[in-house]
């Protein structure tokens, strides 16, 4: 919220809520942190939460829940079929998006599985601004492929473009024509484009994409998992949206996209997943897969209490005083770091603050996984858990060769309504220290490389003894501090 301070060095994001339930955290000494990251195969997914001070792996399923969400959970109506709880979820989806046709699935990737099962046939192509890991994995599993059409500006680590997630519209039209509309499984717009730094797509661009799809007879799909942040950026960066009501934006999008799905682990501060549409034909085409993979049509694998939290959380996703929590905290962290010279993705997006690791360790080749190495180093430096979003998070090509990422990012996700500003100041401080000691950071090599979604459970080893040297330098600089 843009509440002005009387005397303050930079604009400080101010919470319009208070914390009423807490969880104790612990910060291990640097020598222990060194041991833990090596035991975890230098993969931050394999760290244990008890060994982490600030968990910035993701904003997925770890957002702060409100008093009203907890209260709503008490009224859950538990039944296999026809529960009142699902009717409340439907009513919330109807209110927020204006869609009557609602299918539940246990999380975002489950929605993607169903979309892929229903619409991707071998040889088909799904066009999108940018892929997400699980989206691509499901499409390729069904014999399809993914092509990315983000405007090239989106791949510049730093620019002043307010909507770096935008589609290149000319390329979209051309690609549909070249492929023929029957070969295009669907066009997917990812709001708050995750893998390029949580970068938004403008309303104008989204609507232009759907216009092209309608013209050419191709289905349009909105991945709304990160739409909350995206709407904050529409409201603050796009003249046309400034005076629009938040709900008006949701409704306009639902009027234009054929299908919308989202991970409720992100949108709605809860858990679960939803596919919805104004057109019952689409939900009918996907419906049969819900009982097959997820559960009956009125719970879709989601616990009823969680569905109640989702329904309430959906109403909260209309409130700008909640929507601004992520982007404004992220912007604060990104500014602290970039003012010090640390290379971060700019403008700051949603989801988290993203370090540009190609610039952090410029001499490290892609095949030593610079983003993975920086992520491991951040844990050693501060007990902070980032996520690698670079070449490790890519899939190898079908012929086994590496597909190196366009951007080598270490992501510091900022879960909504969870961390305080002093904790973000601590993060900035430890990363500034790491930046000053970046010459110590070395590379990683595979020890165990899974063939699918390797970043989740693959194990790597540090090359040489750089991590011991980094921990020793920390001890030297910080004395007996944790
Ligand atoms: N789409 C987007 C844009 C996402 O960011 C995610 C998840 C999904 C779909 C899948 O949803 O996790 O509920 O199955 N992103 C998480 C992240 C995992 O950490 O960025 P899910």
C-alpha cells in the first residue's frame, strides 16, 4: 500500500494485516549449513525445513492464511459427492471469474495433466509466452511439444519494460498459420510468467492473444496461477487498468479466454487447483478425467477444509491490500540488492526476487550450473533456501543433449503475508556479503540425474572445495554470529 512515510530512505511496504499465529524458526551455524547443503546433494529441494531459517523456495502452498480462511475451514461439509463445500467453491469462482463451469483438481499440475490429456495429441504444438516446468512435462508426455513466443525483451535480465511476459503477437499469428490451427493444441498465456522472473503480461496483450486465437479457431488457455501479482502490475503499470475494479479485470479475462486454470497454492492463498470456463463444452470435454485421476467432481482430490480456505482466499484475491503484499515486498528486496550492484531481474516481478546468476558468476559455464551454485551458496551464507530456475530446471532434449536456459536465475520467493521486512533486510544483507565474496563461488556436477523433472530430486556435488572456503570466509567476517 502506498502509505507515505514522513522520513524514510526508500518507500517502505506496509502491511495491512497483523500476525496472530507464529512458527518458531532456527538458524544453524555456518558450519552446519555447509554440511546440510552437501548432504542435500546441493539441491535446495532436498534440504529439510528444520535446517532452514527463511524458506524462499517457493510461494506455492506456503502463503499466510487469514483468520477468515481458518474460520471457513470449520464449516467444511465432508462428503464424497455433492458437498456444500464445493458449492461454496463454485460460488467463489463464479463471483471472482464469472465462470459457472468449475472442475477441481488437486493442484496446478493436475489441471495441466487434464488439459494435456484432453487436448494434446502426438505431433501437436502448444504455443505459449513461456513454458512452466510441469506444463511442459505433461505436454511432452502426451506426445506434443511446446513453443515459446515471449517477446525477446522478456529475456533481457534488465530493462524498463513493464510487461516482460508479453507475447510477440506477430510471431503468434505467423506460427499458427505455419502450423495450421488443427496442429495447435492450444495457446497458453501464463500470467506472471514464472521462469523469466515472475514477469507480468499486460491486459492489452492478453486480450490481443485471445483475439488472434478466436480469429484462427484455436483454443486459448490462461494459466492464472500467478494472476494475483499480474493484476497488481496491470493496476499499477497499465493506464487502462488504473481505474478498473480488480473484479472487472478477472471477469474481462474470463470473457475472453476459453479455459482458465490455476494452482490454488498460489492464487487464493490456499491449496488445490481449479479449471473453469464460461463455456460448458470445454469442461465437459475434460470432466471425465477428473474422477479418473483426481477424485469425484465435487472434490477433485482436494481436502474439504482446504476447499473452504480456497473459497475464502478467492474473495481475498480481489483485495488490492492483499494483492500488493507480494510485489511490494519483492520490489523492496530487489531495490536493496540492485542499489548495491547485485544483478537482479528488473523491473522486479511477482513471485520473488530473482538473481541473475550469469552476471553473479560470469565466468562459470552453463554446464557447471551457475544458478544452482549460487542457490547453494545463498543457503551457506544465510540459511536461506532459494530455488534454482536455470539450466538445472530444464529438461534435456529428446536426444539427451543439454538444453541450457536462456536465463540462469536463483529465485528468492516471497510467500504472501509471511515474512517481515526485517527478515527481508537480513536476506539482502547476506546476499550483499555473498556478492562481495562471489569470486569464491565454484560450480556443480551431477552425481544422480533423474530423467524427468531432474531439479526436484537430482543430486550434485561441488567442484573442488569452494564451499568450505566460503564457510571459512563467513566465519572470518562474521565472528561468532550465526
Ligand atoms: N503454473 C505456474 C505458472 C506455476 O508457477 C505453477 C507452480 C504451476 C502451474 C503448477 O502448480 O505447483 O500447484 O502443481 N509453481 C510452483 C513454483 C511449483 O514454485 O513456482 P502446482
